[in-house]
C-alpha cells in the first residue's frame, strides 16, 4: 500500500525526526524513499520598485548570486546527510534538489508517491509558537495522498490512535490504521466522539468490523465532547505515539465558523499526525 514515500527536508531542527520516522516506516513497508530539498526561489524575485516606493532599493546581482550559492550548498548538505542515513539502513532512495515555491513543488510530486512525510514546522520554527509552517498549511489542503506530519522530537511508534466518525475520509484513515498496525506490529486505540451514545456504538461497531481482517490488537473508546480535544486527551491517556485521522471532514464554511478539528490537532499535538484524504 505504501511503496513510495516523499521526504521533503529543509535542514531545520525538525528534519532529524522526519528522517528517523521515514527510516522506521520505509523498512517496515519495504518502501522506496524520494528525498527532496527545495531552494525557495521566491526570495530572489525582487519587485521592481518605483521612485515612489518607501525604500526603493534593489539588491545587487552579487548579493543575489551569493545567496543562491549558500542555499544551494545547504540543500546539497542536507541531501548528502539524508542519503548517508538511508544508505546505512539499506533503503532504496533517490535524492533531488529542486528550485521553486516549496508548496507547489511538494504538491506536484503527489502523483509519484504514496505518502508524504513533512515536519510540523520548518527552518523558521524558533520564531513560531502554535503556528504551523506556512508551507505545511498549503500542502495539507492540496496534497491528495496521506501526509505524516512529524514533531521535533522522535519516538518510535508503538501504539496508534485512530479517530473515526463514520465519514468517507475517516474510512480511508481506518484503512491506514489497519495497514500501519499490521506492518508495525502495534495495537490500535479506536476512538469515536459523538454526543449520541447510539452513534458512538454504531461508529465503533463499523470500525471494528472493518479492522477485523487485519488481526491487530484493538481497544475501542467512545466518548462525547469536542472531537479535537478528545482526540488529544485520549492519545495522551492511552500513551499513543501516532494519531491517524481523516483530513478536513467538513465544509470550508463550517470550518470558518466553528474551526477545524484537523487544524486544532495539527497545531496542538506533540505526536506525529497522519492525515488521510
């Protein structure tokens, strides 16, 4: 199911955990890894400023060329280190340096792979708090394959939580949960959140029936409350190392008014989060 993984790395403090998660999963799934490091060309696209501009200064060609050389050398170094780590684990991989807008480049690669692994924040993480990386916010909306978002610190996945609400995207997440649990040999905590106990039971039975052929250890939890908060609370209480869920289960209008469960979990989780489309 996951035979090719896209690993987008930028050399930030999040890259180390990305690579370790990639190695763990690639070995378990027997997957090929496509590593890319992106040189963001947008910073070189200086606007031509008129005399009316507040600070009509255009950086010199020398400055631009030296900046490009520095970013190019950084991308090469990041790819080289990733390559050494993957090679040491005997994982088949390709490594490419690409110039362009990061989100566009990553999304263009979607048709070539089965899954993306990306850090929750990028190289400017030290100036961010609960903010997601700007690239990630675009990618999670547009990338049409499963996306594993990794935190800064690595911990091997030994128990996963799947949030299931009966929707089509949650059903795809259920498929990923069964696959991950079977391949990694780990148990599943199945969570459904609904104010109706009848709906809780319906969702749990449906998910348990689906997961039965995977023959994995399963614990079912039904509760009420705010789904986004219950997901994080249950993951913590159950000592899970990975959250799997469907991405953006409601309309943009409802998300704008009530907020998005997906966004809340991504912003507040200290665990890796696998989003399924």
